[in-house]
C-alpha cells in the first residue's frame, strides 16, 4: 500500500490504475509492479523482494533487506519528499531522504522481511502491535470475515500508510530541520562564545542532542572530555532563566564528557553563588550534568569556571588546544 501511495505522488504514475492480481499474464502487461512478480529490476519498474537471492539494501550505512516499499523509496524517495514537502533544495532533500529512511522506512522493511529487532535468542520483553505495519495488517479480512471489499480495504491501507509518511516528512521539515539549522549555526559560532570552542550557546531552546552528535561526526570534530571538544550547551529555559547542560559521552548516555565541578553538585541558590563566586546561581544537579543561573552571563561564567576548574585546582594556567577548522 505504501509503495503505491508513493508512486501515485509522482506525475508519471498519478493517474495509474491500481491492479491487484497475481496472474502472470496480466502482470506482464503492467508498466510497474510492486510486491509481486518475483523480480527486482528498476530499469523495468519491477520492485518485488520475495524471490530467492534477493538481498538489496538501502545502503548509506543501513543493512536491512528492503521491502517493496523500501525499494520504491530507494529509487523515488527524494522525489516523494519533494512532492510532499515542496522543498526544492537538493542538499536538504538528501538530508531528509536519509533521515526518513532511518526513522520511518527501515522498520517497515525489517518487519516485512522478518528481520528481528534484537540479536540472539532472548525473549523480547514486550511486543509492539500498534506499529504501522501491524495497523495495515489489521485491515486484511479476518479468517471468519466473509464478503469483505478487499479493494476498499486496500484503499484504506494506502490512505493510512500514506498519511503516516506525509506526517513524517512534514514533521521533519517543520520541526527537525529548523532545529538542525540552529544547532549548525551554534556550533559554527562556538569559538565566539568561548575561546576553547567547547561551549555551544542557543539564544532559544531547541531539541539539540541528536543534531549535535550528527553534526559533530560530519565535521569530524575531536571527541573527548577536554577542549576543543563540545562539552557544554547553554540555553534559556521556559521561565526566562538560563541552563548549562553537559554534553553526554554519546547520544542517550547519562555520562557527561565533562561534568560540572564536584564541589558544586547538589548546591543551590546563594550557597552556590558564594561557592563559585558567580552571581545568580540557581542550582547544580547532584550528578553534575546540568545547572542553572538567572542570566546568560551567569551560565557563561559557570561554563568558563567549569572548564578551568581542574587546572585551577592544580595551580596550572588553563590551556587551550589549537582548534580544528570546520570545513
């Protein structure tokens, strides 16, 4: 259903009739086949994945065998994204093309091809039965359901899967891409925030963690617990105060690359301001991964003091490594 939805977004297939059959004589006359025919040949618009020896994958670091929808996405996905989003910039479309495969299409490919979500023989802790593939499957007639309109059910499956894809593309266009652009600019500006290049500042909060790690990898930035690695992120919170948050070792980790100084942890308010010598301190979490201050200037000073803390304790002059250039 999803493969048909995507194809019908394209001008050359917009008015194509959907024929549901396994009759080889009829199949041979059709300009495009998806999920039937036992052949994968994009030059002839044959997109089946059931045949022996089929091992096609999306590439770009993904190794899950493709379904028919995945095959259509691999060959037409960029045009599908353009049709849904209205975006013309080829670089932006390429970014979304890869992101949507990983966040949306790959799971469909895996489920359709029976690829397990985990390695080994361990029993899963739970089952997911509300995913898109399951909901489309529920539209098939039940074993004791006679007289069902199969064509009408397929039309519902197309609408359901198509709406999911459309929502995914537009969500990334309207929310994910703007956040990525803010993170890119903030990383590019980091040496203007602090000479170490380790402090990233946002004038407005956005969902930054996944973007930061992706962009860091793209730019081949050094990753460690010392400058010039990205160590602290500063941003305003919903109350108008400011936060300083440590960059974790990796996405999803609770371990910070460089936690805030141990003596600050769990200290709040005036006691923290007195301890740090920085006015307006609100708190430092007991785990040292996040803190707050009344002002932007305050969190900038907290970041600078955190970077310099170990050197100051040892009586050394804080040193900064020569920064890498981003190209």
